[in-house]
C-alpha cells in the first residue's frame, strides 16, 4: 500500500506484516512522527464490576465513572497517530502560515523561549481541527485515541495496571500518600513538560504522553451513554452533540481522571482551554 507524498519514511523503518505499511512515518508539513496502530480488536471502556475498586483506589463516587461503561470489544482498522503531542513550535508554524489566532497566553505570537517542545495548550476544538486540516490529517476518534493509549488488553494506564505517577507529567501531589504503593514524582511546577520527557510512560505502541501534560481533543461528539449503543467497528461518536470528547487528563486534574478509559468533554468553542491540547491521526485506508 502506497502512502501519499505528504508523508516520508525514514531509512531503516520496518513494515507491518499485515498491511505492508511502515510502522512509522513523518508528516512533511510539520515533521510530526506518526506511529502505526495495527488493525484489530481491543477492550474499550471500564467493566461495571470494577467501579467499586476504582472508587477505592482513586476516589470520587461511582457516578464519576458511569460514562466509561459498559466495557466492550471494539474493532478498528489500522491507523496512524502522532507519537507526540503537537508542540508550541509546530503550532506557531501553523499560525504564521495561515494567520490563525495564536493561543491566548502567548505574547505577540511568541511562546516562552523554554517551551518550544512543550505541547501547545489553550486551543479549543476548532483550533485543533484547523491545524489537523492544515497538516493534511485529522483529529483521532475517541476509539483510536484509547487503543493507541492502552493497547488491546484494557489496562488502566499506558504501561499497565499499577499506579506509578513518575511516568507522567502530573502535579496534583496532594493525592499521593505514604505507604499506599504510589510513587511520588520529583517534578517542577510547570504546567507542561517537553513532549517525550517520560519515555517510561509510553503506550504499548510507543506513543508518548497519552496521560498527563494536556487534555487532548478527539473528533467525536460526546454522549455519556454512547458506549451502550455505539457500533463495534470503527465507532466515530454520535452524529450530533453539544460537546466534544477530550482524553488523557491534564496535569492539574483529579486523580480518577488520570486513566486511559476516562472520558472528558467540553464545548468545541470553550474559552476554558488552559490545559487543552491535541495530537493528530491519519487513516491510510480512507
């Protein structure tokens, strides 16, 4: 299968045996590395029987987990997803190329000098979608995002089921308790960290920073009950809605949200975007 000229392949990159596609590609417009997520089944969401355990481990009430049920098996075609979140440097290139409005915390179109490789933030869904269109790709569906984050086995975190917050950029230190098996990270107080700073938190496919750092916009409209009636093959979310899905949890949110299955949402034009960022995806079969 031949890829469009908007992508390149670095020397030595292997091929997926099922599709013949390269396991990594580079997007020409913004030089983003994209990782191939193979076709097949994965477990999406949370089993209802596990909610009491999640409440005991991470807090809140059972109602806080209700949008993640029922867990079901979902089948996806092969797709590519960005290995890293879109950075300030990449987003600045987009703004200068298109005269798009820069994030509201930048000064005269400039980000802080030491945040060149930090994920862009303060972007709403329309900003993220405009960038993806400019780059010739799209935002990931919620199902694509979740498979890229947790693999096929329904794990809680990209690395497995054991809580280890040294593997993510997460600043809510008041949640860590002595003697309960949670690792206490040594982090600075920056809202974001340079992308790829936590390689030990990579997903089973080598995708970085799927938890912590910034929330990531998905393509889907949000419906809390969607998992009960969604299709089992290539789900793309409800046809209409008022809010779009976000996944991944920013660095300053409640502990129970820092899991691959957690579903967050916001209006696409929300002004409250301090920790909202994104990464892109590409469907080679479309």
